[in-house]
C-alpha cells in the first residue's frame, strides 16, 4: 500500500467515525471534529486525485458552455 493509499484510508476512517457519532479523529497528528467534515472531504478528494495520477489514471473533466438564451 502506497503512502497516498494509507492516508486516504485514514481520512475515510475519520469521515466514517465522525459521521457515525464519534467526537473527533486524528489523522497524521491533526485532530478533526464534526465541524471539520468539509476539510476532510476536500482532503479525501485531493488524495483520490493524487492516487489516480500516481497510478496513471487521470480523470478528466471538461466544461460545457451553452449559448445564452436571449
């Protein structure tokens, strides 16, 4: 398991613990509480993207622009 995979697992464990009633959870020396769920979810997304890049699978998202109605 890579370092990124290990961190992602810890972050997901933290999110699960907090969502199921845990008071707080510590990841890499940082303590997170329920109010920090947004930070944890952003960190989870960052790690997922990093893991995809490390594995060579890059998720590409394109923006669509629709003409303005007038």
